């Protein structure tokens, strides 16, 4: 029997509330390593037990937690958003229509490469930084479609200094989009300016079910 639309909307709203609260706790923590452990445990709890989890029902009995690499402080940065030529891209979804994004700048990560910073150019705004690294799609590596570093409209924000124009970029908090677990989801993936030649071995990795 199909789930009632109101129930779906309410469970999604509760999921978002819990994710926002989780990132609030991460930003309030004094120790990034302890914050990362809280984030990992919080995401495991949501993915395993929340009714809005993207983990497929058949995969839930065997779910033993997300494959997250140990915290490595060398992958944490606070970086300025530097100027870049205006760019845009559009992503077609089955539920929200065409979702437009505008590039507002870029992040230059020492010894890693650069990542474009995007603004959701529709209702709600928000900053979006996806990435696809050199380990994507490889055994024991990262999700082939890429991961998300920041997605502020959904709560994934690690802090920064708005007046100085900086963002906290901690690759240990990179996570897989919902489509990595449920193909029914349509997730914006990393455009060319968010593809790294460097492997990023931290954050959530990818272990396909089964």
C-alpha cells in the first residue's frame, strides 16, 4: 500500500530537522575528531532506523553502519571562496523539475586541487559543494557518482567566516548522496569543476549492498 503523501512529507521534514541538529552539534564541538565521531554515529542512527532513510528495505536487516574512514586532520581546511567566472548548470529531477545552480566562486585546496562553489538559484538558495575524486568507482574507494562536502539547504554546513568569505572544508565529512543507496533518488552529481585528480581516502566510502 503506497505511503500517504502527508506522512512522506512529515518524515522528510523530521529527517531534515535531525540532520540540521547533527551539524549544529558538529559546529559547536571543540574537537573536530570528536565532532566527526558524533556525526558518524548520528548518520548511522538515521540511516538504520529513520523512516525516511534511503537504505532500501531489503538492505536494512544487514545494515551495520556506513563505511566511514578514520578521521585525518590533514584533510581539514578553512579556505576563502575566490572569484571565478560565472557558470551555471541545471539538473533535472523527477519531483522538483529543473534545479538550477550558479557558480559563486571556487576553493583552492593545497596539494589537492580546486572545487567550484555553487549556489542553488531557486527557492531556498543554499551553498552546494560536491566532489568526485580519483578513488570514485574503484573497489574499496568512493561512490562512483561522487560525494557531497557541503549542502547547506539540507543542513550540511561545517562553518566559516561570512565576513572574511571563508568556508570550513573538511573532507572527513564528505558523504554519499541518497542515490548511492536508493536509485529512485535523483541527486545532482559533481560537474567538471568539482572533479579531483587526487584520491580523497577520508569521509564516507562506498560498499555496495550485497
